[in-house]
C-alpha cells in the first residue's frame, strides 16, 4: 500500500471527501516526521514503534578500489514491529 492508496482507503472507510482524507494523512505523516526530527519515540500500540539510532563515525573501505575512507557519524530511523502485528503476520 502506498500513500495515495492509504488516502483512498481512509476516504472510503470513513465516508469523507478525498481532499479531507489527504489532509488527515499528511498531518499524521508530517507529525511523525517532526517527532523523529525532535528525537522523540513514536509508539502505535498494536502496530509498532519508531525511533532514531545513532552511529559513530568509522573507517570504511571502498569495495571497488580497496581504499580506506572515513564514514561520518549518522542518525537513522528504525521501526520495531509490535507484538500484536507480529503475531497476526505469523499466523498466516
């Protein structure tokens, strides 16, 4: 499912206009993005949680040339699936 399919599904299930549905989905996604940028954890019970992981810089190797390169520190978003969703997926 992509974003436009999610917008259509919300509009169909809740019997609201497509434009209103689009606004709702955009507000939710924008709020989640901002929460991660603010280093907050997002938890959706029964679905999962999102958080930001930190990595220190390290010396890597270019696989093509074998040359050493410095990789800077970085932050990456991570998703951890919730117990309920994991159980429902594994029942199939």
